[in-house]
């Protein structure tokens, strides 16, 4: 599970409630006891629960029941329920709903992609990039892990990844062997990952023996051709497909024989519909 500090979850609350809830205050109902439940209207792979719990507890609310990140909710199933005073319940309502709707949208989308991939390759993996919507990086990482995906790169200092934008600064820029050799010398504890933009670049890169070769925006036919050639040129190199990989296109790439897919598409999935109901707690009145 991804760690969220209280400062981070409090910041999510403060985006909405820095002035409290004016309507609740004006009605004079803030001190009345109540309960709040969050239910998943459509059902699907769940994420954002741990963050939601921490946000609600920061408001002094008591968590009564909850699901866990990575579980699959049925349509209409309760995700989390809390009790406390009406002022805190109303302050937590929308901020937590937003976190749950966006997070569950990401995890459900990726879970659906993995279902397609695993129907052909049970050992296949989908890695999600660091191109998350600004401000959502940790929520995105939690949703990816909850769905069973992996993190491609948490940051640019985590792994070595040679792009064309790096190679253009080298002379000559097509010296794959020289670039890979230099990377191995300066980052000996890291795998060397390179990206190719064309089939010709892919073959040149394979001859230099990288650990991982990413094929960016290749057609299924181009990817299949590279996959057939790769074992003879670089038998220990892992191939990955990136660029344009999403729920609609994934199935068309499954005949390529490549088992690692890299995507940022889940971050832009439609949010799930989370129903929130607040009721007075008659037993405490």
C-alpha cells in the first residue's frame, strides 16, 4: 500500500472545506449525530478506501465498516460507513466522494485491461507511467497497485530509460552500443531500458543488447515482426509495448507475443459513480 501522510490527506480535505460547511452551519444542525455511507453504484475494483478512511478520521468521524483497496465491489455494495456529528459528516462528504470516484475509475479501468491480457497471457503485466494527472500521482499509484498493475517509473531517477530526446544530444545519435555501454558503466545496478520509435531503430537497439526495449506507437504488425526477430539478436531482452495502449486497443496487440504493456490510459478513465447517503442517527438523538 502507498503511504499517505496526514498532511497529504488533510490537503485533499482543505481543497473543499477550509471554511467549513456554510449550509450545515446556517441550519444549526452541526452538532446532531448521524451516519454516512458510500456505495458503489456500478461495482468494480475498489481503490481510495485507505485514503478515504484517513480523511474521515481526521474529521473526528468513526469508521464503522469498510472494504479494502483491491477488493471487487458488487453493484450497490457499501464501500465505507462512518458515524459522527453532522458538521463533520457534511465536510467529509464531497472531498471523500471525489477521491473514491476518481480512484475507483482508475482501478476499474486497469482491472478491465488486465482481464483482457490475462485471458491470453496469465503472466502478462501492465505497467502504468508517471504521466498521471498533476496532483494525483500517489492516488494513481495506489489505484494501479490495487488493480494488480505495476508502476512503470515512479520518477525519472528511479530507472534508466534512454529516449530519442536523450540520444539527440549524443554524437553520433545512432550509436546505441556506445550509449548503452556508458549507461551500464554509470548505473551498474540498474537495468538498461531503451525506447525505439521505428522498426529500424528497434533492430539497431536490439543489436546493442539492452535489458528492456520499449516499442513506442508500433502497429501490431510492426510489433510482431520485432518480437519474431528479437530472440536472435538479444535473447535476454524483454520487449514492451507503449504508446496508444488502452482498453480499446489492447486486444489487437495480443497476437504479437509481447507480455508487457505500458500505459497511462487508466488515469483518464471515467470516474465511477459513488452514491453517498447521510442520515441522522436516531439512536443517539
